[in-house]
C-alpha cells in the first residue's frame, strides 16, 4: 500500500511538472527566445521534478534498504540535496507572486513604479538574495553538529535524543524556519498590495457608476486566487514539513513516511494550479486530454469490433 502511494505521488508530480517544463521549452525552441518569467517557470518545474524524484528515491530506500541510512555521508547528502531543491522551488514560486503583483497591480507610488520598470532586475536580486540565505543556512549548519548526531543515533539504534542533541536539533529547526520566513512574507505582502489595488480599482468603477466587472477586475481576482492558493499550500507544506522533522529528530528510526508524502502536496497541487491559471498551458493540456480521449475511444471501438468477430 505504501509503495502504491509513493508511485502515485511520483507519477502525478512528474507529469504536472514535466508538462510545464516541456511546454515552455518547446516555445523556447520554436521562437528562438524565452521570456524571463517563462524561464523561471522552467526552472521551477525542474526544481520540483528534482524534489519529487529525491523524495521517491528516499522513500524507496527506506522501504527496501533502510540500513543505507546508517551511513553518515548518505544522510548528510540526502538532507542537503532535499533542502536545495525545496528552497529553489519555494523561492522561484515566490518570484511568480512578485511577477503577478507588478504586472497586475496599479499603484501610483514612485517606488512601486520604479521597481515595476526594473522587474527583471528585481527578480534577479531576489533570487541572488535567496542563494545568499541558502549558503548562510549551510554555513550555520556546519557549526551545529546535528548531521553527525543523527548518524550516531541511527547507528546505535537509539530512540530518543539526549538533551544536548535535542537542543542542537531545535536550533537547526529555528534556522530552517528563518529561510522560509522571507518568501512567505514577500508573498503575503504581494497579496495584500494586490488586494489594495483591487479595492482602489473597484472604487474608481463605483465613481463612474459601473456595476459590471471589467477585464482588469477579472485579472485582479484571477491573480489573487493564484496568490491565495500559493500561500495556503505553502503554509500546509511548512507545517507538515516541520512536523516530519520533529518526528525524525525525536524518533529517528521511524522516519515518518506519511508526512513525507504530504510534503508533495505543495509541489503537486501548485503545479496544476499554474497550468489552470495559464491560458496557454491550459489550452495545451485540454488538447492533449482531448487527443488521449479520442485515442481511447478508438481503442475501445477497435476492441469491440475485434470481440464481435469471435
């Protein structure tokens, strides 16, 4: 049952993210150029594919050969690679929130207008800053010997940490929370500014006695739905991720499988939300589904004809 769930999560995650990556790459090859935001979506899809693949390999090792995690190097490399892919996914998704804000919102503040005209530079600086935080995180971990403690605990088959190791584990979780605080606050600020822009736009419509929604109002609401869905999934992701880490630190021999699977909700669900929210991706997905439906109908008809002969 466990491996069935793992395979289902793996296949679903790979399909959604590979579709986003291949669709944008095909446009890149066809047009011989790619917009900066589409490039970010390609990188986002690649990071989530790596994350889903890493979790699939990790779960498979836990099921088939759990003794491999008695290796200090394997534990450390697994944790480093997972943190890198998860952080890239989070920060690139936050870049999409910034993009929606500056492309949709109409705010007349000079600073907002100055940043809007330099949107690509803003996103590049944001990504460089995320890289700086990620490097700082790993440098701080070198001062916290938690990886070595996990290895010793697993090797000795202990079920509880000592007080010193628990303190070190708690310090690591606090540092881990800090690097997620920035993208969360940025996404929350983007949502609030977009909401204020929608309120301002609605008031301007009231002044001219317009009751129906115009195209700009619909665009505002569509962008807000994208940001709200991202924030909700982000909060769920952080909650279960931290819960899984606490269970891992307190009960290292029972690496919580169900919670690790739950971590994929963010990468899986948000990818399909991006597909539904992008008209180009949505139309392509519908064409593919219609083609698969027609092929399935032809296959069923052929089987029916073949069976009728006998």
